């Protein structure tokens, strides 16, 4: 059986993905007529229409949806494979995406320990959170909290459970009832009340866009904030902040995400094992401090 050309299938996949021949043409850097021609050729070869054409708009019909289910998976795998082959297999560079506050307050201060163990690896750190497209962003690994759904093809390794606590500058009597909240995790205080069983006693509230801003405000004596145990490890150790009621597990965890299976003894594997070990040390530290 003769297969349709790869070009026509690629043009079809782009049109199906964007829902528009015009958008597909822009994505593929060709003309609108070139996309239309390739779609027609594909439909002629298959002997069935794949799109419904209504008032200059196109919509996948049942056959088109069935074909797109296969082509989308194939081209995604092909793109990932080509990207992997183009990257030098022995490159010392490891690109890691990490949530901004975790990167600033926890990961960066500990990278000297990583480099001491693995001087042959050069880490490039990208501050970002939420969903990630590994192919488009050129990232090897992503450190994320599981507060979103990632693609089923992504490999995920659990690093640690999340633990949250109320932190404040020592002897901060004047602003002890001032609650600092964050837009990046608006449910943090509600989660604290739920999992700690402690009721709210705060009379004033200030809002900050990111966790690191709220933590900085707490360090400046402006009030009390919720923080992940990873975000305030060093401040607790140096007694710049205190956790008035310790830390409790919420329903979330941190994961290391990868576009492919992590091979033993690879640079990804070395970083993964080091990251898990560091997180375990921090979990033990906050347990010991609360005794």
C-alpha cells in the first residue's frame, strides 16, 4: 500500500493543530495556497475529505480527527527525537527550569555543593513555573510543584513532599497580626488553616505578586507569611525568620520532570539524585528544629 507523502501529512498536522490553513501557512513559512494544495493531495490519495469547509473556515471532520490523533503523536515524537539527536550527547551543559522563588532562595545557594561533586557539569538555570514545552524551550529538566497537569509523555520523578509553615521575623510584635499573601499561590493560607488546624487571628492583609516578595517583606518586619520549607531554609538556619508553628505537609509535592527517561549515570541522573538528597536534608532539618 502506497503511503501519503510526509510533506502532505506534515501540512495536514499543522492545519489540524492550528485549525486554520492560514495559521498553518504561517507556522510552516509557506503560502496559504501551498497548504491548500497539500491538503487536497492528501485527501485525493486517501479518497476521503478530512476537513469541512464553511464560510472560509475549516473544521476537522470525523476522519480528520481520527488521522490527527495519529499524526500529532508521530510528529511530536519525531520532533523530540530530532532535537535529541541534534544536541551533543556528551555536552557538559545541563539546562534546568525551576520555579523562581525556589531557584532564588534554595537552589542557587546550594549549587556550589553540586559543582563540588560534579565539576564536569555546567548548569544553566532558567526561572519559570507551570507547564513546560521541553522542545520549544530547550530545557533538559524542570523542577516543579504538581499544581498543574503535565503531558502524559513527560517522565516525572518525585523529589519531596511540600511542607508549608507560618514564618515571621523574630520579636516582630508590631506586625505580628499582619498577614502577607501571594498571587502566585493564593490558596496558601487556606491550605495552612486546613492542614494545621490553626484558625486565623490576622486583622490586616497585604498582597504580593510572588513568594520571594512576601518572604522579603517578612524579613523586613512587615508581617507574617506562608512559605514552603524549601524557600526559607537558610533564613530559618540563620534565625532571620522563625516558623511559629512548624511546618505541615499539604496535598502537593515537588517533581523533577524530563522529556525522556533519565538514563543511569547521565548528567540528568546526577542532578536528580543530588536534588533529592538536598531536599531530604532540608526535610530532616525542619523536623529537628521543631523538636
